[in-house]
C-alpha cells in the first residue's frame, strides 16, 4: 500500500493504493490540524502501472454507477464500516457470511472498503446481503463503483438540467418544500437531515444515545490503554474484560435545544428551480449535486441568523451578479457566515469571488452591502459588524488564514459567559452553543480543583474562555493557541475583564509547549507537586504526540482535564497519556479518573466529553513480563493502534458545502 499526500490550500488528498494499481483517493480537511475525510473518489484506475493515479475532484462521495475492471468483474464500495476495522477483520466478516469475492480491501482508519465480484449476479447478491447490514453498531451501505467517464456524464446531466430550469422549463415554484425533498429520484437529502439529523428523536432519547456512545468510547479506551501498557498499574489490573476505563457521570443536557447555534455558515447557490438561495447544499458537488436548500425548517439555526440570510437572499435575487457555480467555478456570491450572540450583537461576513473585478468594482459592491444592512437597522436582520472575504479559489473551502475585511462596525462582537465578556472576531474559535458552553466550563473548573496556589496550563485555549473563567481562582494561567487572531482576541478579553494573572503564547502546541514549561519553572520555582494543572481542549485531530510527551515530563502536574470534541481522537490520546514509560515517552503515566458528556449540539450525534486524568502511583505498577521486575522498565516505542476498538461513533461526514458541525472542525 502506498500513501501520498499533497497540500492544496487548506485541503489535501490522500491516495491509497489498494492492489495492482487500483486506488481510491480521499480528500482530507486540515482545518484546525484536523485529519478527517470529507470526500472519496472511488474511480477505477485502468492503467495498472505504478505511476497511474486517480485524482480526487470536488467533494465526491458514494458513487452511484458500476464499472467493470475486467470483462465482467464488478467493483463495489461498502460504506459505513467501523473506523478501526482492519482488512483482516473485514475478510473475517465476509467469510462469516459465506461471501466469496475476487478481492477485497479495507484500510485501517477508513470507513469504507472496496470489493470485486466475479460478475453482476454475484454483485447483486452481495448488495442485497450487505446493504443495511448492522456491523458493530454501524449500518452498511453498498454502492457500485463509478468510472471517470460515467461520473463526468452525471455531473454534466445535472448541470444541463439546472440550465433548463433557469430558462423556465420544468421549474418548481414551491421553494420551501419541494426544494428539500427526495421525491422524483433526485437523490437530494432533506435539509433537516443534513443540519440536524436527530430532529425526529425526543431529546431524552438523544441524550440516552449519546451517553451510550460515550460508554462505548470508555470501553475502547480501556482496550487501547491496556495494549500500550507493558507495565500494568493496579487500576488497570482491576478492569476485567471490556469495561469502561473510568466512571461515567450522567450527561449534562443543553439548556436550549432549538435555535441554539451562535455561528452558521451558509452556501450561496441555487434552488432546484434555479432561484438564488442562501442556504445549505443538499448533496456533494462531486456527485453532480450543486442544489442549495432553504434552511428555514432547521431547528438549530437562530432566528436572527435566519433573518440576516433572508435579507441578503432577497438582495442577491435582484442583483445582476449570479451565485458562484461550483461546476464551472464562475459567479460572484459564495458564502455567508453569521455569528449571533446572546448579547444581541451579530456579525455577518459575506464571501464573494472577486476574480476579474477591478478595485473600483469591489469597493462598489462593498458599499452596496453597507447600504443593504443599514436598511435593516431596528429589525432582526440588523448586524453589529459587517465584513467581506474575497476568495477566487476552486476549492469550496477557503484557506483558514484567508483575511476578512471589516467594512462596517467593530472588528469584534461580544458574548458573555460566566460573568466574563469575550470579544470574538470573524475567524476566531468560539463554542457554538453559548448556554451549554457555560455548563461545560463550569464542569471543567470543578474538576480542575483550582485554588490560589494553582498554575493553570490552558492548551489550545482559543479566545481564552476556559482559562479566563478559571482565572479568579488561580495563581496564574498560561494560554497556548496557534491562531494569532484568537490570541489577539484572548488578550483583549483579558484586559477588558481586568485579568492580570494570565499570559498567552502564539504557536502550535507541539512547538511551544517546551518553551511554556520553561517559563513556568523560571517564574514559579516554588511550585510544588500538584500545583500545576493542565487543561487541554484540542481540535478534532486531538493532541500532537509532542504535546503529550511534554505534558508527561512535567512531573509537577498531577492533574489534567481533557475536553474532547472528537472521541476517536480521545481514545488515541488517552492511550499515549497512560502508556508505560518508553525511550520516547518518558514521565509518569496518567490514568482516567472520571468522565462526563456535555451536550452542546442537540439534534445531532455530537457532544463534548470531559475526562479527568491523574498521575498514577508508580509503586502500584507491576510488569506484564515475568522476566522483568522494575515498574519503570523502558521499552521500545510502538505505534499506537486500536484494532480492538468496536465503538461506533455516529458522525456526519463534514462537508465544506455545509459547514454546520461542532466548532472544532472549523
């Protein structure tokens, strides 16, 4: 198997060689150092030479049609497989179900597999057997592989259909209902299923499902830690079988379950009838779907956010410049981002394609936007801060560091959490559910056990919310964040909140942790064991291994509070925090003490999980091997894996067509 990565703006592609030239190319989003798949091109490679490649195009996922790799052989794609299932386990699954295939390949940490059947009849039988099959809590979906030619034809057919609609033929005038249905074989998703897929479940049932998911995460955490411990501490010896790594407390519900999001990103495109719409994409561009749906029925967007997008939508429909077309990469209007806080302050950022426009024309468009929102004063569509972002790239997602230009109002808007004011700029990270964030930060403060002697190390601090909420009780707080805009906001927030005992360092945590630890030792030489407390709130990719190494070697830090927005990453990080001492992983290991889920995302499968880690007592450690007697035996470093994991974390594959997911993916 070969793996090739190439960066393109804020995205990259990863080509995985399967067998004898067959390849799949997956697109990986790198927002906030996240490593997540958001598009898959399963096109068959006809050239079997080593240099033949398949290039991923925009957001392709789940191909619909079939292509034969040889005469009558048929390739199928099986979606929805457990992430930690490897090829051996996949082969066992096929054998268990008496399935004979020409070849099959499942890549570890990917959620799909490619299988080749001898003929169309066997392919049909395979599809009937495995489609909707439940495997380790995951529902499988089988689709036939699609050739490059067929894939291109499908996109062209879709585009031609849209052009006919714009000319007045076969139009559908019911914008709010028929634009969002699956009728007529259109293959479009319901807008509610995209933005809030659990909208049909009672909220109490949602909480039960999330708590069950986290329970499975803690079971997998036990297995993962056990594999990495050559020396078995007593706490791990006491865990028999597949049990949770630590007690799980009752889930904390969200104070608000509808219209709770304080940030929403809208795609500007066209409805099925061709009318411009500020809404959400109803499918993947790579599948030829460029239709945008009306988000009015969505439970999670705020009323003011909806009013702002409707105000802009009315303006765009009368504007001579068209929305951006993702297939031809032409057009003007691209995206609208809205922040809407409980203080009543709002921020709107309009993204447009400036290619071919003069400075005078760009200025003219900005002035018209200022006039547009000036007319909204006194209404729900009023904005406190108005900005624009110029982006002429081909990718749907703009680079994360692409600047935003304020054209009216202040550079930041204000939100209040736990009695503190936080000024937030357009690109800065901030939890999307303000009321539930207060519950989250309160729990972190409680578990950290901060007192007047405590020195708090706040890693991945964002705009400084957690550290500043905890600062009143601490001796000093150090914040670490890679985003300069967020740190600038954090410093302003600290000054306006009158906080003197806090400092921030800009840079990647893996590059600056050592520097920060040296600063702590220099400034607080009298710090005793247990007086340094760590808080980490990493992006979806989790903590860099170098950060974990630094935290492990800071022996005076006896307690670490981990806030997780991606529980798959939590499992891996927990194994590294708790694994036995090795040549490359020094420092006394930690152990998980307790965990709790906090629901920041009602009507979706996501939640935040807080885990309290504490240092183990090395005197209580015994070695697995009978030939070794020392509890701190240094062993050769092995890569962290989790092949025993059976957890199914229900997730919605992030799409840059519809970026309305938990904030840490942004």
